[in-house]
C-alpha cells in the first residue's frame, strides 16, 4: 500500500490567499480603467458641446445684417447691441439681427433677432419672434451650453479699440469684430474672435 499524496490545509489556505490577492489587483485595475473611460467620455462630451456652441455663435455673428431692431419696450436697438431688452435688466449678453436661412421656405428664411446670455451657469440662445418685437413679445431661450462660470463679450470699433459695450444708437453701425470669452465651470477659458463681414 502506497501512501496517498494530498494538499495540506496550510497549502490550501496559501493558494486561496494568493488567488484573493490576484483577484483584488485585477478588480482594482478594472475599476481604474472604467473610471478613466468615464472621465474620457465626460471630457469628450464637454468639448463636443463647446465646439457646437462656438460654431453656432460664429454662424450667427457672420450672418449679421446692418438692420436696426425695435425691442418690446419700444427702444430702437442697433444691429448689434449689448442691450437684450428682457424683463431681467441685469442679463449679461448681446443680441444681433441676422440673415435668415435661405434654404427654408418658412419663417426661418426671414431676418431674425437672436442673442446670447448667461443664466444660472448655462448659456442660453435667445430668439425673438420678429426683428421688430411687439409690446408683449418675449424671447424664447434655448440652453446651448451648461456648466459655464462666466461669459463676456468685447467689440472692436472703427478706431481698432476694444469696447465692453455696444451702445444703442444705430448710427454707430456694426463693430468690426466680436470677441467672446467663455470660462467653463472646470476652469478652462475659451476666447474666440469672430470678424463681422462688411
């Protein structure tokens, strides 16, 4: 009779401990990989949203028309104006009159009054029902970018000096360019200068 060879309890416990350590390392590595993938997806979405917003802003500014507008309060506004003529008098932003989309056979083909403002940590794109608003006309606000800390605009005048505001009188005409400074909640700052076609 030959003695049977088997694992001792100590050998079995050592093997289980090694297996538990390897499983813990593998789980931690998988968790780190999933966290980095989620952070990468979050960053990708953030920069995609910023790129879409900047593209839309550029299209609006480059389609500006040299046509004054009338606000809901009856005030004459320039083609480009830092006055939004909203119920919220402290709203930060600017408005402009832009050409319509010629590919549409509806109200979007007519000139439009649009604007941008910062409200509660997001950028809203404003659209008025008509360039010359009626007494009770309200702008509809569409959120276009979230998690924004600040939004500022500057305007290049004919003397090649940057100004923070663009006054109401239409005799001033259009600025030569618009500079937008956007600071995200995560700390990044994006500065974009868009020239206005003559």
